[in-house]
């Protein structure tokens, strides 16, 4: 545990100084930490979370992937994506390349709005711009839509940009700060589980490494008995550490997603996924 704490401190201090963040150095240190900690795990396999950590679970997962539990959601998402809005337009009108094969570019920093735009937020912005009501960020329809869009990007590497804009760098740094800040009655940070203890068990669950953790999203979880979005994952994690979850798509969560996606640049999209 002491060595893990030292390594964690090294990751949080990867940038030269607090007022001069260096995302490139952060991402390099982040990747090197996990590659060194788990030398037998192939780099691209980190996106498979606990299945890259445990051979028994991996075999069960590979068998389950023959008839994946997220398949129903994938079919629903494809149908929803192709269904026109009441005004005749569709999701395809809101995204580059008609929304096909673009998951790897989200989230991005919008220099006009001055904030991070996640895929979930972009989908609801699209709906509202076309006279449709927003979807819940944590439930089935949003999970189905993001599942389909992720599926069209499978194998494509995360390609998250930080534009030359101090607000973008600040959003990245805020996401990094949130990741390493302890909270809740258990006094855990995101890093407590996913940097210090990946591969270890917390009750019946094997903790996933933070590297590539969002590449498999959205996911079907046996614990949930259904699909969940990134928003659902973030809010449920806060609840599990006995903290107060933020509103889905709160600025802190969007910045956290920006940070975690950026430090996983180059790893392939594997979503939708399934977890215990």
C-alpha cells in the first residue's frame, strides 16, 4: 500500500507545477504507471477492465460475449438513432459523419460555449434543438443511443483534444483534481479504487484500472440488471462511497470525463460493454 501511495503521488504531480499543467506528461505518466504495475496485460486490453485483471473472469466474459447482455440495448439504440424527429430531422443531422464512428472524439471542449461537451450532453442538445424533450442521463434510452454510437466506433482509438484555450486546460485540470480528491464518508477518491487498487476485490467486485475505463462505456451491469451510461457510473460511484452525487452532467463530472478520456488517448473504443 505504501508503494501504491508513492506512485499515486507521482501521478498527481506529473505536471511540472500546479500552475503549469502538462496533459501530455500526465497521460504518459498515467499509462506508464499501469503498464509497469501490470506488465502481463497488453496495453489495448486495459479497456476490458476487470477481465484484463482476472483470467477466470475473462473466460466467463468471453463466453458471455457470444450472446452479450447489452445486445437488446444496441438494437434499441440503432432503431432510435435512425428514427426521425417530429420535424423530420434526426440525430445524424447533429453530428459529424452523420454520427457514425465518432464516439472516440467525445468529450470535446467547445470553445464557443466554453465548456466540455460529452456525447450524452450532445445527444440531448440535439434533441432539444429539434423540439424533442431531453432524455434521462442515467437510464435506458440514453444508454441505448450511446451504446449504438460506441458500437459504430469499436476499435477506433480515443482521440481527445485539448485546444489552445486556457479554459480547456482549466477544465482538464479540474477533472484531474476531482479524480484525486477524497470525498464521502469512506473518504475515497476515484483513484483510491482505480489507481491504487485495480485487480483487488471490493466485496464481490474486482476493481478496474482507470486506464481505459471509459472506453467500454456504456455498460450492462449485472448489479443494475440493465444498461448504464457514464453519468450513471459516476453518480453510483459517489453513492457507493457514501458521498452526495452531483447532478448528472454537472460540470465536475464532464471535466472528470474529459480528463479520464484524454489520459486514455490511443486506446480503442470497446463499448458497449458488460460488467458484473
